[in-house]
C-alpha cells in the first residue's frame, strides 16, 4: 500500500496515466540529499507538479498539451492522486544509447534526454512504470514539506492499491523486454 508519492511534471504524469509513457527516467532533484535520486520506493502515487514544466523539454506532440493539463490543475492547496505505479525493477543506464533506445516509451525530447543524461555525471535511472488508475480520486492537502525540487513525498497515510492497469499485461511485458534489450543488449545481465 503506497504511502509515498513521486513528484513529476503534470504533463509526464498525464502521459503515464494515458499509457503514452511507460518508463520514468530520473537523475535527481536539487533538494535531494546530495542532489542524487535514489529509487527508494517501488510502489508510489504520481504527484503531478506544475513548477519547472518546460514544453521545450518534450516531444512536439506533448509540448502542446500544457493548456489542457493546466485546465485540470487542482487548487494550489490540494494534491490530486489518481494513479499509482508499481516498478518491477530498477535499471541504471550508464550509456546514452541505452536511454535513446527507449524513446518510444517516454515523452521527453531527445535533447532533454541528452542533457539530463550528461548532467553532473553521465547516467540515468530507468524505472519501468506499471501505472494503475485508482477507482476514485484522492485529494490530500498540499503541505509545505511537499514543496521543493525533490522526488519523494511521504503522504503520512497509506492508501489502498486498488485499480486497473493502464497497459495490458502483454503491452507492459513488451516494455520490459525493450528495457532488457537496451540495458543488456547481449542478453547477459
């Protein structure tokens, strides 16, 4: 039962919720310890954020979705939880081509992938994201401790994992296969 939430651009959360994105690529937030992301949780809620969203960082089809997503924005004092994620494995891409091979599974532009991969030390975490739609929207108060450029937010309460997967079992298995081929191209882990 997830009690943690994962802060991500609202436009990326929407892509995950609609099945247009099936991996999360992460480097680390400014407010994270040492500025480094750690994949501390493999089950979490998506916490849409609106700060620092940049249409230039997205593929053209997704860059134009900002007005639509902004219309669905909750009041500033509210966090709306509609989807949770189960991550069946965590991968570390140490070569740029590993991440570029996964372009069909995320909405970032190639230039954003290249910038984030190269930032500080080369590499990115790749999290296959099995996204579930909750049967009911959960609204929680947006607290001051949730603010800042950090990835994880402790909601302080566990919410039940009840929901419908966004992608079919077969479609998600294809995502895992593609990640495996990208991370381990010779088939050896």
